[in-house]
C-alpha cells in the first residue's frame, strides 16, 4: 500500500501526525518486524506501512474497530453510514442516544461490527475526539455539535487493505513485545506523563500510572538489551527524563501543538523523542 492512501480513521489524544517528519528522519535505516504497543489512531503505522507488523492497544473497543475494518470493511461501512443517515433533526439528542447504546453494548461485551461503527460515530461527533470513560467504564464525552459524515469509504477500504497481514492485539504493552528480537523496531507512543507531576490521569479505566511508566522504562531497557531498535515519544517532563536519562539513549526535544487541549494557552508544548540507536 502507498502510505499516501491510508491515514487514521479516528481522532486520538496524542496522535502523531504532526510529528511524522521528525519520527521518520529518526527511523533506523533497516529493521525486521515492526511493533507498536500503543497504536492509538495509527498515524505512524499508516505512514510507514511496514511489511511485518504487530499493533496493540489496551483499549479493547478501539482494537475492535481495527479488527472489524480489517476483516469486514463493507459491513462496517454499512453500519456507520446507517448511523449517519438516521441522524435525527436534533443532533444532540441523537448523539446521546447513540452514546447510551454504545455504553450498553460495552457493558455486555458485545465487540461486534455495530460497536465498531458506534465507536467511530461518537469519536467523530464528540468533543475534541476525546476517548474518556467514567469510573464504571462508560464513555462520557459530550456532543461537539457536528453533523459531518463519520467516515470516507475509500479511506476505510484502503485501511482495510493496509491491515491485511498485521497482527492486531488488545492487551498489556509488555505482552505485545514478547516476541520482539534483535533487529526488530518497537515504536512506543505511550499515554503521556502529566505536565503536572501531582496528577496522573488515565485515558482508560485501567489507567496508566507512575508504576506503568516505570514498567515501560524497564521494558525499553530490556528490549535494548535484546538488540531491538526502540523509539519512544512523551511529554518533555522531569519524570520522563529521569526514567530514560543517563542510559546512553538519544533524547531529542521537539516543539508541538496540542490541538486536543480545550485551553488554547496550553496548545503549545515540548515532547521528547527517545531512541536507543
């Protein structure tokens, strides 16, 4: 697949589209298998279009979308188009009805084509494309007043083709790297460490706390010892620099715009790209 024909089909917090040039220029010249334990919206995956890839995310509902688009793209499109077509005149009421139906299916563990379509619909019609759940695991982001189409059919079909042959997992990031060996490339776009060190927030009910970041740093060290090429992106914070500094890793600071932040004054910041090669 040409990487110009595939792109993320959802908006995702921390998406890497704006950092693609900086990421690509820091890629290893050659690598074998590609691993992405926190795939999110898949911007890096779709840009690189690696031949042999494994992607993972702990968000089971998100990974369900990847799986259904890969295997049943037309059925997925039919469901999304139905949701768009049936949208009531009162878009806000319709959105909250769809959101409630989505949450009902989540609680019943119905990870089917309809849930995948519901996921994408609410992603395109919720505030800032955020994925946020409450303590019960229920999606609770409000409506964004949008009535635009949820998907582009050609893009979904191209994404489906690009995902053929990709191993798609939902689970812990460490398990996703079990089979990574010397010469493989692992790209980590983990949940961000908070800019305010006193408040660790989660983007799923499972959370990603201080200990998760420390466990990730240990995995990064372990993969380095195995001979894997590793790249990791995160906020440029004291905590992240303490985890990866003084180990011989290359840490580059890059400026970013944070489009998903509701406070315009907080939409410019710094991230780090950490490489072990």
